[in-house]
């Protein structure tokens, strides 16, 4: 292997002083030029990559409106209340938290505090995280494999469809991906040196700790391969290596544990209920619903209740990452990354123990493989967008592997490996594009042809002029990136709302998606990946088979929805493509650009009992809630967080989410709710779904959530007590219960 030397800053006498005294134009020139030893194109290319990524990710950003209203409501609350900010509460009155720790909410909440509530204020921090991830990945790959490899890695990451989706969305995955990339960078720096390694491992531990505060145990998936590679491959004695690793572990424990300790020690009576838990414990949430439950499927409090069985979230197995649902999100260059990982390890097989090139392949490859295995076989809740965690690892391996094989291209095995990688990637792109045959049908054939030509040319890359070889390599890269680039542009072209979103064109995932990327049903009437096409949550009660999208006759797992309608489905007259009148309200009463309220299971429609997205908020309902709003702690209460979030975002007043996200958390109990009402703290109870969500007898739909009532003293008891005790008021198309007026 021809080694690429580490690129370190040039040092020299007086260098720091001259920099400090340099005028601003000189500093700008150095910013543009970069290091003195760099080729003139290196720094401009890097800055250009960041600029293009920023523009792409900001493009059409406001079309997503509040994106996932569940997290946007918590951001709004954190912008109003520092207590809500600290705990990650869904409302500023601190009734219940989101079902994750709050670190991912903090940047967005600070933005809202500074600039006010709005789509851009919430989503721009996510865009900046995406650009930051590209920058850190470039820096990590460039240090050992050169600027070209770093640029390839950065481009692959930026154009991965699921990355373009989630770095413009307000779920915790954006911050998680950034912090995981930072952690890997720090470990790679620690592997380079004996002196100073402890500092880098401490920084890696801090990154892991805050990643835990973004998405709990998922942050620790890559810890085993990183720790093992450091112990085996780092310079210095074994005792010193183990000691430094322990120091990094301590830093991780402190950076994650301070918040956990405060929450666990804080008196439960003076903090919000821990959403997603069944006993008001963050530790139970971490190791249960957000931990082992995701692996074995026993997720108490999940959609449809606890109980194992991987079928409810699609078939498990290594093919999961390549299936019709997930393939177009992440797998375009996944075969290439796996081939290049093997090739990189073969090329570096006989190098010394501390060789940083092999260590880099082991670190990035181990991270990819362990995350890939968990995602492929986890039996609990799994959504396509989780795969954004794979994107930095995949991109790094593509950049590194391509650079190593290019250096060795004069050897037949290396050139053949490059040819197989490009040809296989083109064939897989052709296959993925074939899953949406009516969308850009010419592109799949162009990809296949260009890939075949490039693969043939790469066989002779070591025997032709360098410029010709570079041209052939560029053609191969273009063939591999054409499909994900087109999917990324389709992703940027539409807004995405709700809790379950996918990248790419309509039909590119989950049997098709409505505008906004929300989940919709297949033509046969079921959900892709679910047994018999049933909704996640397993077989329902009588008549539990779901109907066709937009027909208004689909049934929920526990039987017939009220009045034969899907929750939040308007009049049930949509065409199954999420088409409808723009009714989703922003705080000012105007729907965000491109945001429509889909019928049935469309993107903005808030189907599945409001689990996918919240209800529309009409002007009459908003005005009613705002009337005398300051006299109440909560202007309203409703079952499930998505519906509560919609009303809270429309009014910017606290709305209590009974039962948390799924409506299944035992908070508040019936006794607690009665006490709140007796003390005059809640004005209205909002019926489930637009139009009230009431059954024929005027009662509320089974607690207002899919899968039935909540836990002990759950929301079905509260719903029954409210409907039997208080006056029902129709406000516009919504059903309210005035908790200040008994029957």
C-alpha cells in the first residue's frame, strides 16, 4: 500500500504571532487557501461542498411546517419555560415529557427563544447539524486518506436520501448522527498518537454522553468496536491504553449521568411525568421502551401495547436494509461500502499493529456492521429514518476504500475490485430505481449504462493515462450517486410532516407515501411490512382489517372507528394520496407553504388516531382556546401527544397530552385529572380527532388512541368520566368538553 502521510498543520517560529497580527483580508485569504501544503483546489472544494450542502438542505425548508409536531410542541414549551427546556416537557406547564431525553430539543428551543416560533427557527438548527456532520466526516477521512477521499465521503453523506430527510427534520436523529461522527473522529485522533490520546478519548466520551441524552441507548451501539479497536491498535502499553479508555468511559458517564441523576433524584411531585415510561422513571424508559424493548419487541406502552413479535414492524433479517421499504433510503452505496471495507482490510492486512489506515477501516467498518446488524434484526419499533445513523459510516468507507484502491490500481486485484464495486453499485441503483418505474424511467438505464462503461474502464485504470483514469473514475462515481441524488432532490422538493417520514419520490418507500412523507396504506388496504397488511400493533379486534386509503372505511385494530371514519380523516373522501385542502394551522392561522392536511393516512392528516400527526386546528377552535386562556394552567387536555401538539402550536398555550405520545402512559391518573379540574386548571377536554372523534353515543373513542385505553387509571377512564360529566360543545368541526360546565 502506498501510504498517504498524515496531514498536520505546519508549525514554525513566529507562525502564531504572524497569524494574530494578520489583517482581515489576509485571514480570509488563508481561509480560502487552506494549508500551505495543500493543493490549490483542496480548501475551495471543501468550502464549496459545505456551501452546496447548506443550500440544498435549506431549499424549500418551510414546506415541512412544524415537521414532527410532537417535538415541535416540546420546542415551543422549552422556548417559554426553562423547566420545560431542562426536562423536555411537551407543554410549558410541565405535565409530561417527550419519550426521549431532551438534548436534541435544546438547540431548537434556544433558536425559538432567540428568534421566535416558526418552521425555520425549528429546522435550521437541524440543517446546521447536517452541514456539521459533513464537515467532521470530511476532516476524519481526509487526515489519513487525503482530501479527495474526504470530499467523496462528504458528498456521499450529503446526497444520501435519508440524511437529506433527517437533517431537515426535527427528530433526535440529526444530533445523534452528528455526535456519533464526532465520537469516531475523536477516537481516530486518539489512535494516531501516544501523547494527547487521553484528551481525545475524553472528548469522545463527552460526545457519547450527549448522544445518549439525544436518543438513549442507540448512542452506545458503536462503543464495543471502537473500544476494542483502541485497545488492540492504539500506541503505547496495554495498561496505558486501558487506563485512557477508562478515562473516556468516565467522561461519558459524567456527561450523560448528570441529567439522569437530577431527573431521578428530583421529587416526582414537582417535575413532569417521564413520558414513555410506565412508572415515571427515566431509567425504566431507557432500559424498557427505548432499550431492550426495541430489540425484543416487548415494548410496554408502545403502539398496541406490549408483546413481542418482529412481524409488526416488518420482516427482520439482513435483507431488511435492502427491501422495498428501506432500500431507497440508505442502501444505494451500501454494497459498495461493504466491498470497499473488505478491500481496505485486505490491502492493510500486513501493516504494523498501530497503522492508522487499518484502524480507520476497523473503526468505521465496525460501526457500520454493528449498527447494520441491530437495525436488521431488532424486533421492536423500527422506522426507515433510523437508518440515517448508518450514513456517516457508509460514506466514510466509500471515500476511504476508493482512495486506497485507487492508489493500488496498478495491481489487477485492486482495479478489478474497483470495477466490481462500480458495476455492482450501478446494478443496485438500477434495481432500486426500478421500484418506482413511472418516476424518471430513463435514469435507471443511464445509471446502468454509465456504470457498465466505468466498470470496464476501471479494469484498465492502472495502465492508461492518469487523466483518462480519473475521468473513468468520475463517471463511476456519477453513476453511483445519480440515483441517491435524484431521490434526494425529490425529498427536498416536498415537505414532510408527522412521526413516520420517508425520503424519495412517492412510491419509493412503504408502498408509497403521501405528500409530506407521511405513512399511507398500500393499494391492497394494509401497511407494508405488517402481517396481512395490518396496522402496526398486530391483529385488531372485530373487523380489524384496514381499508383502502382515503375511503373513510378503514378500521383500527380494536374495531370500527367512530362513525365509520378514520381518526382525523376529515370526511374520508381523499384519494389515498394525501390530497386535501390546506387546513393545518400555524400559530397565525396560515398553513405552512406546501403543507396540506392529507385525507386518510396522508402525510399531514394525522391518521392512526393522531399517532402519525396531529389534528387540524380550525379558527373557531383556536379562538375558543385563547379566550380567557391566562386563567388556566392548561387551556385544554386531550388524549395523545400529537393532537395536543397541534392545538398547542396553534395557540402557543399549554395543552395537556393525556397518556403521552401513544396515549398509553398512566399520566395523569383519573384522580389527578379530577383534582386538576376541581382546581380550575383545565378549561376544555378535546375529543379525539377532528370532528370530535366521538362515537354514536357521544362518548370518546376508546381513549382516543390506537390500541385501546391506557395504563392503570388510564385515559379511557378519564374520557368516560369527561363525557358523562361535562357539556359537549361543537366548535367548528371539533368537539370540546367544557370542564367548567357540568351537565
